């Protein structure tokens, strides 16, 4: 038992990230791709890398208010991510709909459709907030391993 | 000079198997760490590739409905097994010499092609269009770099064979032993074009920027690996870690085996491998962008092929003239 627990502790140090842009304005995506998670704030310290394929992902970062047009596609991609996985909603749009909240074309809040584990509010969220969200997601992911 | 190990020990413990895997993953960790430092980041722990492999073991394994399952799950096994075997063929100068049949360069060249074929099988059996694109790109890359490596090997074999007066020798341990005695081929002007060609060859064979075209994440979403998850993906990671050791070890054996034996020889070999990986792989990968497949294809058929051919002709001419 203890050996497996140790292995799981080791495994939890390698969370791979995958982004789903569910109709985002790209503000949060810019924060994710270029500010928070790559050069300056470096989440590779936590073992995170971006992966191109949902099949390789452990932590899913969803941005945007989930437009009706993208709903089915986003759900399909989400289903392709192998368990165990953790979902992080990045930005205020997936949480409440943000500036799009009155629109007929969106399905926010996204927790009607996805099991959201961590919310990172902001428009866009500050990079330290995103990193804190990822760190919390890693803790949850360790429980699920 | 060196003791012969049973092939099973050689494949599973040293220098293949456990040893090569640990070394390959450590090289990968050093590569990621140095890349991060060059970009002004802290970077992951050195053992990060180990964590990744362990993690993949805990993930669920999925296969697409349209995939041809036996090929889809067989490809990573074939690829990793071929590299375990290939590792037994690479001599470590003064430490390990493969047996007379095992030490054959031509067998090694064939085995080196197997991971590429495994990736092609993986991409084409996954049923994904991105996998199919990765398959076609992998095939184009193989066509481009297989020619130069064969010529490089032929040039080295001819040079050593004519120098010893026994005709071309394709025994890698004989080549390494010759260099231990007469100085490394790296310092032989006739071999310089071949060395340059090899420097172009190994990033392409290892699938590293600027030649990571078949697995480009931003274009074809990791191509052949797109549909893999869990343990088969871990096997592919193992395969590429082993392949790095095999290809770098081949480079060391061909051009710069150290004239030491025993522990000193092993440490020197590890240092050489690390230097090759950090200078030839990391520095290039951080500093260069990705080529397009047509650019890479033309590039390989132009420069490395010409350089390797120049070395081969020079080796034949100068040895025949008795100049060596």
C-alpha cells in the first residue's frame, strides 16, 4: 500500500495541462498561454506542460462562456480526456457568463455541463491567481489518482 | 579488454534496459532543465521525466473506436523492444563491447529505423487524420535522413577498414577499438564532413526542433501520438528516451570514443553523452524554429547527404593514395 501511495505522490508531480477555449474572447487564453503558464511565472516548476492532445491531459483549463455553437464539441473533447482528470474554469465567463451573461447564445455557467473543480475568477485573472488555481487542481488530482 | 555479457543481461540491465532507460530519462530531464534556464525560467526538477512515466501508468488507457487495436497497441511495444535490443549493439569504449554478431553496424542501422516505423504504424492505425499527417511526415523524414546516416556509417567503416588494411569493417566495437588506439576520428579532417552530417542527423532522428515535424504539437497535435494515452504513451516515452541514448551512443562510438577503460571510461562516456545532448539538442531546440516538412526534406537531401558523400569519397581517395 505504502509503495503505491508513494508512486502516486510521484505521479502527482506530473500534471499535464490542456486548454479548451469554449468561446472565449482570448483574453484568458493569452494569460494562460503567454503570461501565466510559460515564460515568466513558469508552471513547469510544478511539472506542468501543455499538451496538444486531450488524450494526454490531466488538468483541463476551460475558458469562455461556452457558446451554444461550441457546446457539443467541447463536451466531446472533454469526454476524450482519460480519467483521472480535474477541471479548472478560468475567467469569469465560465463561472457566470461575465459580460456575455444576458446573451441567448451562451450556456454559462458551465458547471451545468462540466464537473468544475476549481474556479479562477477574473477578467482576465491575474497570472498568480491562475497558478494558484492550477496548484489547487493538482491537490485535488492527487486525491483522485 | 572487456567482458562479454549475456545478451539478456545486456538488453535488460546494462547497457540496455534499466541503465539506458535511467540514462535516457536523466538526459531528457537535463535537457528540459537547461532549456528552461536558457529561457530565463526555473524549469522542472531533473527527475521530471520519471514522474511523467509513473503518472502515465496511473492514467486510463483509451483507444479510438476506429483504431486497429492490435497494431495500435503493438506499435509502442515493437518500438520500445527494438530500442532495448539496439542498446546491446552500442559499445561503450573500454567498458562494454557487444558480441561479434551483435556489434554489427548494419543491424544497428536497421534497428534504428524501427522506432520510426513504429510511429508510422501508430499514426496510421489510430484512425485520426492528424495521425495520418504525422505518418506521412514521419515517412518523409525517414526517407530524408536514412540516406545520410548510411553514407556516414559507410565512410567511417571504409576509413577504419582501409587504415587497418582489412577492408571496410562494419563492426562497431572494432571501429571504437581502432579509435582508442589511433585517436578519435573527430580529429581526422577526412571525417569532418561526416561529423557535420551526423550533427544534422541526430536531431532529425530523435524528432527534436527544428526537425520535430512529424510530432509538431501546434500543427498536428503530436501527430502519431495524438490518440495515445496511459501506458502505451508511456511506452513511447520510454522508446524515445532509449533512442536518445542509442543515437548519442552511436555518435560517440563512431567519432569520439575515449581512450579510457573501466570506471573512468564509463564516466567519460556519460559526460560525452550529456555534452552531445545539451549542445546538440537543447541549445539548438531553444534557438531554432521548426522547419516545414518540404524544407527539411530538401535540406537533408542537399547538405547532410553531400557532406556524408564527400567524406566517403575522401576516405576512399586518401586511403587509396596511401596518405593516411
